[in-house]
């Protein structure tokens, strides 16, 4: 999955960026309070992407 597609999905679910790092960004869902690191790769494997969406959405 492309990183921009993943970010589009989690931001549409209401997630907001907390901080930007050199290798990962941290996003938080204000409704649930859960945080998840998003790798800064152009392509993210399907399994980690599904896990990120499941945790934050």
C-alpha cells in the first residue's frame, strides 16, 4: 500500500499527527486515544498497513 493512501485512510477516520520523526511519524486517534507509528517508506507492506488501520480506525 502506498504511504499516501494509508495516511488518507487514517486521517479520514479522524487521526491527527502528533510528531514527525526521521523514520516514523506518530499519529493519534483522539476518539480512542490510541497512537500508532507510521513508517516513512513510500511502500508499506499490506500486513502492517492493515494492522495500523485496524488499531487507529
